[in-house]
C-alpha cells in the first residue's frame, strides 16, 4: 500500500505538479534562452498583453455560458437515457447502445460539415444556439455512458425502493438518484467542460466566426513566438474549468444528504 501511494505521488509530481509549475513560472517571466547567458526577467508582460486583448473577456463569458448549457443538457439527456438503458431490458439493446456511442467513433468535423447545411436552412448557422447544439455531438455519448454505468452500479433493486415507499418520479430523482450520482456528475462536469472549451474546428464552422469562444482567440496566439503570452493564456484557459467545477460542486451541496454545516449542526 505504501509503495502504491509513493508511486501515485511520483506520477502526480512528474506529470502534474512539475509541468504546471514550469508553465506558471514561464507565464511570469520574459522569453528566455539558455545560450544568451542572461538571467530570467520576471514580470507580468504575458498577462498584461493577454488582458489587453479586447476579445478575451467576451470569448471567456461566451465559453462559460456554452459550457454550462452543454453540461446541463448532457446531465439531463445522460441521466434519463442512462437510466433507461440500465433499467429496462429489450431486444436490440446492444445495437442501440452502439448507435448512441457512434458520434465518438465518427470525426466531429465530418458530422459538423453535414449538419452545417441543415443549420443554414433552419437559421441556426452563425448563432449561439447552433454552436451549443454542435457541442453536444462530442459530449452526449460520454454522458450517456457515464450515467449508464452509474445506474448499473446502483442496481435496479435500489431504484425500486422509492416506489415501494410511495415516492413520486421527481422526488425519487432529486432525493435518491442525484445524491447517489454525485461521482458521475463530478466526472461528467470536468469531461464535458473540457471537451466543450477545446472545440475549435466545429465552433468556427458552425459559428462562422461570429460566436467567439476561447479557442478562436487562442489559435491566433500560436503565430506569436512569445512563450510568456502562450503560457499566460494556457493558465487562463486552465482556470476556467476549475472555476466552473467549483460552481457545480457548490450547487451539489444543496442536494439531500450533503454534509452542510447548517444541516449537521446540533
């Protein structure tokens, strides 16, 4: 057990702590070359250049709104679809599961190109709602799979107990199922938000450049050789999922059976 903990800590140190520390130090220093013989020039130049971009805040707020909306739709669709797949036996179930997971196997750009003409016809191209819908393509299959596995672990007999005790449908969902599904919601939160924030090609295609998200602002910075600006933008980009996760975690504290100070105080 001690060796496993030590190995786990070493992996965290090598693949998380050291790279994140190096990235943070790079964002707080001017571009440095070893062969020049000059010392490191510390400063906020990377962040000041980043925050001077007038599109940064607009793209940040739009990305956050899209992320929350995509997460809410994923939780709703994944919750009920995963419950149906885990609770009700029927013929062709394996084929249906494979069909629901097929968007993961098909490139998202190919799906987006096919949907682009359809969205133009119905007026969703170059709109916020069109980008929101296209972000569901690479995320919904994961949410269905996560909730499906979670409901299988909970078991069908556990889901029958609220009915026996006379609970209604929504009472069961909010007082029994959601508290039991907290680990699944936490996993889905990070997965969905990171996938949604990282979409560049399908956002540019469906949004037409009018729906400004962080990847559309980030990619032009790749032409800049200033590593401090790139590191500062990476830190900013990484903080957004953490911020959104904290909000979701705070909201989950209001679910029943949560350990809240004002509930457990005697």
